[in-house]
């Protein structure tokens, strides 16, 4: 049965959970289709995550390979197609606990960078899993800065081959997923040399393991990089190459080619590559960041409605911890953030789809804007998502610290998103570079992209709010965010200009401004996220019940941002101390309002118990029973205690006689 | 050999590393003694942490028990005494990777709460490890709120026994260390009932496992609670009791007793218990929080002086990442924090030693102050320590995410310190309660404890700084911190009073102020930490070289606090926007200054490579070689790949013919 404390929370819902779920999915039909897939997957024991928290790295890897191969078979049987909604539902449902994910990147890179002939040869083999691919870019000594890669590919005109080498240890490929133990092939990035001249980094298709017995090919040293904070199921690998030869045809050659005599030819635009990288950054957000944040909120909020601790009112029973203002202040802003990020993700996908269509029509004008957006929002969403999951974990006290809560695994995985696909600081500085350019253009009266037109509306002033309810008006808080973002961008631009004018070299001036530039880029993304939340709420006018609660969440998200960064709003006097008091009052009032709907708001995310895989977060709220049942299955309780016989028994053996 | 990039950093040191190390240790003699112990321990293979990152929970537990038993033998051989400097050095050196730690708490609780007769009976057995003890307080459903414990102990006058029971699942003991698989005995806390009347929570000595074969005693269900985010080596346990009988003599009875006829007698003061709890909170800070933060700084800063990424100046080689302002802004404030916390820890220990002496002279006046300090600083230090380690981890990019960096283990362990020994929010609110009382007393002209006398000096005004160098004056920034702390405390007090006067019940008014009260308590502790750093630097006047660099770190710590919380300083106009610009300028200047000494400043922490156990943080900076060597030892590379034969081979077997 459902814990009565949790059942009570649901009776009090001010809106229809089912309607909100459908709205988040896009339609009730999509919800139904998703649920059917989830049921099919979860009823299959191969996909069970039941013992995950007890498994070693080797066990996790083996299970993940099994799943990948089995899923492939299932997809073929069911006739599902790549990129179909079904595949998206499946990946949501598997929580990424599957191998051969890089195989898809291997295929995508060949499709995008390969010639038609290369595509015809390799894609069918890869699609049938007759070869297993990986993607080898990062090196021990080189990550984000692609031009610094040290692996070499020297053209040998005599044999019509490229000779691949790892000239020193820092040039070893390091991190590529699926490469450590699974892949037979990889796309490897290396500095191309022809007749002694370097042409920069190029991609090559390389076989790394025998198709007969899976042993490394001659000249290839390959293995697993060992344990990581999470991703135990993935065989991230290392790869060292010693005079490994690949035929001339294996250099991916949609945009350039080395001809038989060594002539290097380049054609077409490379901008499309740029777009691919950009879109990958956005594509990880939903499954790797926003869903985990939603799961963490679900676990922590349900648990907080069940867990009782201390007395709030003397003489009464112990209070639900969700009734403490400090607990609300921890969890409810994360809940609002999860919704805000769900909506900004939709916005980003729409932006990218429009951009993609323009690009297909050979119009590349929106690329800088798309690049700036993907960089900045990747950084903002992963950063807030990570800190949100950490807050949820800590808000569950000791039990949150048990792996059985599910929260540690969510945390140790989501934190990787701050690092992969571009380190966040580097990305934010790319966004900042775009913003500074736009700001300077706007100041000179030149046209700027639509998303940043606000930069030309510099009108210093004061916030007109007079009462705490005024801060529940989106116009009021949006204007405050806008002013704040403009000020941070313009003051960074001014500092940069001042340094350069006073004789500091450009690169050094830039470095001296980076702490402030990073902050400005964050402020821009934060503003756009609030603005998009406001616009999303406005569009919900045909769903009154949902619109009302979403408006509360939007207000909370916006006011929490002000409450947590008062200095940025007070600095130029746009908000006064009296305004901050009003914001604080409104913000704290909202916590109490949203608290009433907190459980239905996480129920609407519609996670099954199996996908949450949490003893604390199950729908029925029977947290203590489940912790106890799960703990009993732990290997620490299953395999005897050799330490007793070896070390403790000798100490204890004469005690009885002395007691 | 040492990586030349790192060697160069050391040549440029502006101070003597050896002198600073001695200063941190207290004396050069203490440094020598510590190094001798470290060498003795590290040369012994039993204490090797070499394979730690590859081990399962079962393996970690077994190794930790082995160490505990072996260490005990060694301590006896060497004639070291409990609480001696040697034992402190050993624990620093083992990084807490040892079992039977709760055995010490078992002994301490008997020493403090037991009668002389109980002490005479149990302490010698425990000291000889003829029994193994644990400490069973926390339950599945109850943590910080001790009065809520549900385990019962009913006195049976007929047999002169207590009957212990776990009346429901939430009453099960959960979390006690060493209990899951090791302990034979425990001190268990239960609600005492005599003749149907409840006398509240009392401690009882209980045998839980047979001394003959280690099987659970009749009526006892005991086991391990399963995997956690860290502490794999510790067998945190569960314990369920069904009509388990212990003799009347087993209730710890220094302060109260149930007499044979059931008469309950209480005598003496319980305040000393209060002091014990308080002192445990402080005693965890050094080994569990400050040392891990110092280690994380050592790893991240050394790595950042070796890792090169992108070009700072066009045409030059790639730059050390430590030369980027954004990297300095991540790491150097953590370094300053590590020093600040080292010094506040000394301050807290001095405060407690004085308090202990007063208490031994039956003067309990300082207890509320000590309690408030231990609560607030435990929260502040663990919170900033945890976020500091996370920043260090993320600042090392992908390699920081590898377990081999040592950083994930530091993080997953330090985060527990925010939860155990009192949840941080609960603790900060206890500090806030003390501060509000003192503030109200001060406003009424009553005397208040010396550490909070600043609360009576409310003189609103404006900061007199005119130039950025003015913010390198401790007087200037201390005054700003003081004003800010007073304002946050006084405005919380005012809100509380206002709510109560307008008819809100006291407990509800308190709850409505807790978000602000928590912030006020943090501000107080932050202010005291800055103040103590300033005073520590002043006392270094006989060591000019060290004083100079410590002054820089102190300034950085103080200005980083303002830079990160500008709103709290701008709010009442004590600092203006122009002041914030000066603070920012001075803060960014300091980053560049301290960067020059960053490596020597972490070298001074004097960690051996073995105790860092990090492929990135070793003294010689040979990070890539070490990552590669260590990865090759991973079990993922040692035990074949069963997944190939089972799942991949069937896919690949016909590929050759098609290529």
C-alpha cells in the first residue's frame, strides 16, 4: 500500500497530474506510447537495473554489452527506426546504462565527414554491427583544444598508405568510449603530414582489433583506462599506435583528400562540422542532465514528504521534513529549475531545427548564434543540474548517501556533463566572445541576431515595483534580469577596451577579463531561461490549472535567481535594498505555496519505480521497508565474512573465559 | 625525474617551504616526528593503498580490518599511547582507511557515561580487543532528533533485566559503523520504561554476536546496510532486537540508575555529555575535512602547473592551465580556504581546551558558546571543504574524473561530513539561536560572551576605502564583514520579533525565519574565520617571508568572500558599487600574485605521494606516465573479456568475408 503521508499529498493536488504529464511529453498520445515502450523494456529481465548498485566495473560492462546487443536485436524485430520516438523512449528508460553508444558517433562521423563511397562501404557494416566502432579524438595531453592533438598520420606515396603514430605518451588516445574492450574499428583524429608538410587534424578509419579473435592489430596497444567516478559500464579506452598503416581511402574525404601523388585538395564548406559539434552539445542535455535532475527531485521530494524529523509544533507528532522552510528552500528551487530546463531544452531544439533548415538551404548566417547558444546553455544547464542533484542528495541526510537511494549514482554521473563535450568555462567564454561582439556591434548601430537584440536597449533606470506582489509580475522581474545581463556584458566590454587602449596586448587583456566575462555569459543564459519560462507559461492559456502552477514555478525560478545573486541586481541601483526585501518576502511566500503541490509536481515527471531505482523515491513511499529489503541483497551480507576468521577470531577466542 | 614545468615553479618560491611546513605542524621537531611515523607506516605493505581504486566493498572491508588489527599490534609493540602525537600522525597517514574506528567511540561512551564498576569491567576488555564494540544510536527513521528514537528497553523487576525491542521497522538501528560485520558488543540507545513509565533515551551495553562463532545472539538480527557513496571499508550496520535481555547492570549509570525495585534515580550533571558531543564535531574537522581539502588543492594545483591547454599568447607553446585567470579563480581561493580552516581549527581546539579546563573546575558558563561554535564551524568548514574539493575535481577536467586522480574518492568521502555528526542546516540554526539570544541580550545592555561582543557595536556607516589597495588592509575588510554579520543577525531578530508581535506562534515564526537565520549564522562564522586568519598572520611577525605570503592568502580569502557575496555587503550601503569595483580589482590582482607561489604553497602541506594516492598529484608531476601505468593494473585489463565471447563474437564472426 501507499504510505498515507504520501497519499495525502496527492489528494491535495491543485491540478491534474495526467494533464501535466501529457503537456510535458507534448501530447497524451506520446505519453501512452512512451509508457508502452517503458513497460516492454522494463518487463524484460535483460534490462533490469536491480543489482546495479552491487556490481563491479567488470560486471557492469558485461551487462551493458549484453543489453546493447540484445536491444539491437529487439529494435530490428520491432521494426523501430533510428531517431524514432520509440528509440528516444528506450534511451530515457535505460538511463544510459548500455554499451556501444560511441558506435553511433562512429557512424555519424562517417556519414557527415565521409565521401559517398566511404559511406557506402562502412555504414552498412556498422548498422549490422558487423564491425563495432568508436571515436578516438581526445588524447592524454589534449582535450578541448583540438589543434593541439599530437597523433600523426604521414602519407607514404610509395604504398598509398598513411602511417599512424603516437609520437609520445601525451599523444596516446585516452577516454574514447567503447574502445577499451569492445571496438574493432575507430575514427581516429591525427595531424596529417604529406611530404613533410602538416595540414592539421584529419579523421581516419582505423581497424584496432582482429575480426577473428579480437586481439589488437599489429602496432596497436589498446586497453581500458580503469575506474572512473561513474560510467562503470563504459569501457573508456587508451590507444597507442606504432607505425600502423591504413590505406589512402581511409581518410574521411567529404571535404578534402590526399590524391595518389600526395596533392592535398580541399573543397566544400567545413561549417557543417561546426554545426554537428554544436548539436551534440544540445542533444546530451535531456537524457544526461534534465532527466537526472527530475529524478533527483522526485526522490528527494517524495522522501521529504515521508521522513519525519523533530517537532515543528510542540506537542504534535514529528513534522514531515518538507514542512521546514529550510528544506523547501533546498528542494523547491531545484524543482522549478527542472521545469525551466525542460522548457529551455524545447526552445533550443526548435532553434536548432530552424538553423538546420537554413543550413540545408546553404544559409550559414545563424551559425555563430547557434554556437554561442549551445555553448552557454550546455554550461548553464549542466552546472545548475549538477548542483541541483547534489542539493537533493544532501537534503536526504544519511539515507541519501546510501547508493540504494539512487542519488549518489545520479550525482557521480551528472557531474561528468560539466566536463565532457567541452569544459564549461571554455564554453562560457565562447558565449562571452559572441556577446561582446554583438554588444559592440549594437553600440555602433549595426544589426545583431534576434536573440540578443535586448543588448541594444540600454536604458538605465530603477525598478518600479512598490509591493511584494509586484515581483510576481514577469514584466518586473524580466526587466531586472535584462538590466543585469546588459550591465555585466557592457562592463566587461568596457574593461576589455580600457585595457587594450592602455597598451595591454589583446590576448592578455582578454585573460584579465575572463572571470567577469564568464559571469556575464552566465547572466545572459539565465535571463533567456527566465524569459523562455515566462513565454511558455503564457502559451498554456488553454490549460488553466496547469498554467497557474507553472506560473508559480516560473516566479519561483526567477525570484530564487535574484535572491541568490542580490549583488548583481543591487550593484547599479536598479533594485534597492527595499526591493530585495520585497523579493525575499515574495520568494519565501512562494515556497509555502508550491510546497502544497510538490509531490504531484514530481509525480508528473512520470518515472517508473524501476527507472528511478531508488529505495527512497518509490511511488508508494515505503522507504524503510525497501532500504531494509535491498540492503539484505548486498554482497556484504551474502558471501560470509573471511575477515572474521582471519583477523577477528584470533583476538576473540579467549574472551569467553574472561567474561 | 621531476617534470621541468613543476621544478620551475619551485625555483621561484618566495618563501621557505620547510619553514612553512614546520609552522603548520607547530614546530620543526613535530614535522620530523611526523615524517618518521609516516615512513614507518608507508613502508609496511599492510598499509599500502595502492590497489584501493580497484577493490570491491568486500575487499576494502577485509583490508581495513586487517589493518586495524595489525596497527593495534604495532602500537602495542612501539609503546605508543592513545591520543599521543604518534597516533594522530598515524591517522593522518592512513587517511581513515581502517576499520574498528567505532570501537573507540564505544570505549569513550563507556568511560564518559559508565559507572566506575562498568568502566573497570568493560574498558580493559575493549582495550585488549577481547570484545569489539560499536555505538548504536541512529535508527532508520531517526537521526539528529535523539528524543524521537523508538527502540525500547523495558525493565523486568522479576529477572532484574531490561528487555530490548525494535517495535517497528523505523526503529531499527541503521548506520552504526563496525556493526554490520565486525562488532561483538554495542552501546545501544533506547527509550527506558519502568513500570509503564517512559524515562527517555538511555544507553545500554549489549552483546550482539557470539564470542564463540560470531553468529548473532538470540533475538538479534544484524547485518550490513550495503553500498554507500564512499566508506566502502566500513561495515555500517543494521540491528533489529526481539526481546533481547540484558542484565540491570548493563545500563550505563554514571548519571542515573534503575534500582532493583524499579526506582529510577538520577544524579550529577548531564552537561558534560553535551560537551562530548560538541567536541566530537570539532575533532572530525582536521582529518576528515581540512586534510582532504589540502590534498585536493595539492593534486589540482600541481596538475594545473603541468597540464597545458590552448594558447594564451599567439605563436607560443600551449599555456599551463594555471596561467588562465579562470583556473586561478577556481583553485587559489580553495588554497586560501585550506589555510584559513587550518588556522580556525587551531583556534577551535584552543577554545575547547580552555572550556574543558573550566568544566573540570565545575564552571559550565562557556558551554552555550562552545556548542554554538562547534555547530556553526562544523557546518561552515564541511560545506566549504566539500565545495572546494568539488571545484578542484572539476578543475582537472576529464582526468580529475578518473578514480586514479584521487579526487573522486576525496569528494565522495568529504561530502558525508556535511551530514554526519549533525546535519548542517540543523547545526547552523542552533548557532543562529545562540546569536539571536546574544543579540537580544546585547541590545538590552546585558553581558554577552567575549566571542560575540561585536554584536553590541552597531554603528551604521560607510566603508572609508578610497583605492583598491585600501582593501588589502585587514581593518577595512574586517569592518565590512562585521557590519554584514551584525546586519544579518539583527534583521533576522527583527523579523522574528515582528512576526511574534503580529500574532504568529513562536515555533511558526521561527520556521518562517530559518532561511535568513541560517544565512546569518554562516555570516557570523565566516567573519570569525577571517578575523582569526588576520590575527594568525599578525602573530607570524618573527617569520617575515612566511608572514608576507600568508598575508596575501588572508587578503584573498577575505576578498573572495566579498566578491562572491556582494549583495550582502551592498545591501545597507556599507560598501558601494565603486567599492565592489575596488574589491574586484584587488581580488583579481591577488590571484596573479599568489599564482607565483601556488606550487610551493601546496608543497608545504607535505603530503607524501603515497598518502595522496593520485596519478595527477605526485611530487614529480609525471602525470601521464603514471595514469598509463596505473590504468594497466585495472581489473578491466586483467581478467580477459567474457563479454566478447558471449555477445560480440557472434556478431563479428562473418564480417571478415565481407570486408
